[in-house]
């Protein structure tokens, strides 16, 4: 517990600083997480028995993340579609060549490409999100809601949890903890909505209903992402995906609750706007 608190006390200010600085430094930070997370994910897949190419895995994920940065620069607007098509077509073709050279099966290729889309695509939407109007505040909202949900689920589940949520996947997670996580997400979402409204920070068409639905979605999807990563770790026979963050595990362990929420938040805001 002490290592978790120490890591959080250092990591949270750094995270807040990177979000508020934004721009190229935020993209570089995301790219660093992409590299470390890809290595962790590749190791998990190898432990499960899938033969994946570490080099191609890194190239694919990093290409998607780097592309997302340039998609936010206005002078490249006219090249968006062309660049996206080139990346999405080139990576599978090169990977197929690599697949034939290394002798991996189509199952290995499909599973790995799916992971690239989920992991690389999820991180890319973090860059797209923060570059929206009021993107910094949207990113703060999302991170705060995810953290509140995780903390509520952890402490309530540890103190009052009696009914196992998914014992075959993650024995420590309970129904009570999951409910607390969703409720905590909604409450923090409402609190941030109230603060933003009072300070007139955001000019989006947000309402109290939007805040409730947003908290509900983030809390629920965070649980699904957490269980999904837990399933991968169980299949790979490891407790944590990595050791980058003492007391918290690796990059995947920290991003499991937020990864799938990034596209949801981005497209939700775009739709509302």
C-alpha cells in the first residue's frame, strides 16, 4: 500500500502537468507509454502461446499514435484521409510478409492485429481528445472519473465485498466493488460538471444528464477493460503486466480502465458538439 501511495503521489502531478502542457509533449508521453505498453502486451501474448513479431508490433502501434498527432495539425487536414488509408493498408501488408517469413499462423496475425487496433487505437484517441476545444479539461474529467472509480471499487470491495464479480478471471473483484466504482464515477462526474459550470470553463452543450451518463459509461467500461486485462494476465500466468509503476504494475495495469474510455469520450464529445 505504501508503494502505491508513493507512486501515485509522484505520478499524479506529472500526469496533470503533461495534460496541461499538451501539444507535442503530450504526444511524446503517449508514444512512450505506447512503446512500454506494447512490449508488455507482446510479452503477454507470447506467454499465452501466440507468436508475435515484437518489431512489427511496435511499428504498428507507434505508427497509429504518431498519425493521431499529425491528424490534429490543421495544415495536414487535406492529407488526413490519404495518410490514414496508407497506414491502414501498409501495416497489414508488411505484417503479412513478416508472417510468411517467420512462419506464424493466421490466428497469431489476427489476434495481434486486433490488439494493435485496441491498444494503439485507444491511445491515439487520447491525443485526439486533448486536441479538441476544451480538450485539456475533458482529459482531466476523464482521468479524474477513472481514478475515482478505481479507488471506490478498490476500497469498498476490500472492505465490504462479499460477492465475487468474475472469480475465474479476477478473484479479488467483487460485485460490491464494481457497484461502488460506477457510483463513484457518476458522483465525481457530477462534481466536476458542477465546478466547470460554476467557473464557466466549458462551452459545450453539457447537461447534468450528460454528466450522469458519462460517469455511468466510464465506470462501466472501465470495469470491462480491467477484467479484459485480468483475463490476459491470467492466461499468461502473471500477476502484473509489468513493473514500471511500483505497487501498481505496468503500463497496461494502469491503462486498462482508461484505454477503451478514450474513444468513447472522444466520439461522445464530438457527437454532443
